[in-house]
């Protein structure tokens, strides 16, 4: 069973950016971790970090040969999300299209479910 379809999906742009980040990393990271912080004016914000060690409770999906670890406490908040990467000259970064969001703050940095 393909867990990518169950939890999250990535656009080609996001896949390429993840591969680029891991390839250019100065340390030997084993992948990236997607999580959520309890912060921002709407309550939650997305975070993406490098991973040095797996946490036992992590869900693991693959983007080609790159491991994407999903914090177990985050799964219920991001289930069904599609992650894109934009770089339009004014801004660049990962963008979450999350069907579970009920509201997003005016600046777009935080959300509530």
C-alpha cells in the first residue's frame, strides 16, 4: 500500500526541492520531517526539518529514494494534504494545501483545524 496517497502528496516542484535540499545538505541527514508547531495567531504552523535520527513513532513515506518522516502527532492534522513548492521571485517555500484547515491567518503563516 502506498502511504503517500494515504497521508500526503507532493507536487513535482516540491519533490524536486526536497531532493535538492537533501542532496546539498552539509551533514548526512537521513531525510526530512514534517510536523506542526502550536504557534501563530491561528494556533498551528507547519514545520519542515532535517532528520538525523528516526523517532519510533514517525510515519515514513518516500519521495523517490528520500525518506520523509511525519511526526505521528501531526498525521491527523495533515491527512490528505498536498505539498507544493513555489519560487516566484517574491517568495519561495513549501505551501500546504490542507483539506483539514478550517481557517488561516491573514499572513498565511498559521492555521486552525
